């Protein structure tokens, strides 16, 4: 088993198909055979935020799927930005969760997102540049769709928003050239 630090300056990776870390209060376990990175609660419930250029512990791993276990309250800023092999994200449970700014920025293989009940907010540019993304279903109480959340998602065709959305900020769906439909709630006040 390999230990990997979640503090970007202290990243250590050894040749192994499995890696486990509990640094920064969140448990991250990577299975190299399946390409699955599982995030789970440890001593803290929130992942640390990363800078855009920071090297993440999983940077050198072939992460294909991210599973977020119940109890995790925050996916850090820039956490998976640039993970070009990431195809799916599964968020288990319905506890309050925030998705940080640019959390999945540039994940060019990510195809489908289902944002379940319990997600409180999605940060600016969270899914920007996810060029393979085709469908987005948001099933939560989010009131505002932040700037550039889905900007540059060239294959995005269908978006379903919950009735509680009141505001869609600038360029939220900018450069989504394949967009066919967005189901808007009738009480929306700002686009």
C-alpha cells in the first residue's frame, strides 16, 4: 500500500496500484486496477482547496471514476482540474456538500453528471471545459448557477434544472454549441 500526502508540496507517490491518504482530514483511496478514487470522511469532512497549478496527490494516477462517500462536505477548489481521463463522478448520500471552484475544470472525458439532493453550491467554472459532457441533471436546492459553471462544454445537449433555481449567472452555458434544451423553472428571476 502506498501513502500519498494531500498537501501538494509534500506529494509522495510510490509504484503501487493502491494508495491511501488521510492527510488534510479526508480519506482518499485510489485503486489502480480499476482507476477508482474514493473520497471518504476521516477526522474532518472537508477536502482542502488546491491552487490551479498545485500538484494533487492523484495527478500521476489514471483516475477514471471518483466516488464521494456520504459525510464528505466539500470537494476542494481545483481538486480534479485537468484529470483528462476522468469519465464519471458518483456522489453517494444526500448530506450538504459544496463543489469548489474549478473542481472538475478541463475534465475532457467526463460525460454525464447527476447532481443529487444535498449539494448546496457549485463553484464558479466547476465543470468548465468538460468537452465530452452531454447531459446534466440537477436534483437539488441550488438557487444560483454560478458564472461559467458549464462554459465550453461543447457536447452538452440537455440540462434539467430544479424548480428552486432563481438565477443563472453570466456565461454559465457559454460556448455550449450543441445545447438543445434547458428546462428552466417558471420562477426564475435572472438569466
